[in-house]
């Protein structure tokens, strides 16, 4: 449920908190919380969490106009999330990746050039839509 961040037996508390922080555009704080969870995680979820951490940091960099770092982490994030299909840990990955790409469209259009005069557009910032 969008906006309902109550902890369930199915999802770790730090995961739920990370999603909440991401959706409030607190990207650095999201990174911190998910990194703690990542450090405790074994198995198939580890790379997934790393992809979400990288997405958070990409958006943090974008918001601070570090466009080279943002673009690098954008690509790293998608590479980590790719193997997880349409959804994982309740997150709609199809929508998330589509919205993430839309947010970074101008940065990506610069190709190998350093993007100039590109700023993050609030209405394009993706949300993590989860089924808790």
C-alpha cells in the first residue's frame, strides 16, 4: 500500500524505513539505512539492496548537481536490479526502472559528454511503489 510503511513479518524494518526515506526524497538517509540492512544480508537480496542503495545515491548526486557521479551510479543501479525481473521484495521494478530512466533522461541524452545545465525535476523523481 502506498504510504503505509508499517513493518510486517515479511519485510525487515530497515527495508521499510529505507523505502519511506526514499519516497520522502531523503536519499542520503535512505542510503544509510539500506546500507545497514545490506551489511546484515546474505543471499539473493544482497545485490538487490545494493541496486537500491546505488539508486538513492544516484538521485542524491543528481540533486547536488554531481551529474557524472549520478550517471555512473544510475547505470550501476540498473545493472544490479536487472536480474530481479518485474518485482522483488514487494517493489514494482518495472515502474521503478521506467520512472528512474525518465528522471535521468536529460543526463543520459548527453551521451559521453558532461551534461550541462541539467537539474533534477521534482515531478520526475521516482517513487518506490511497494506491496506491503
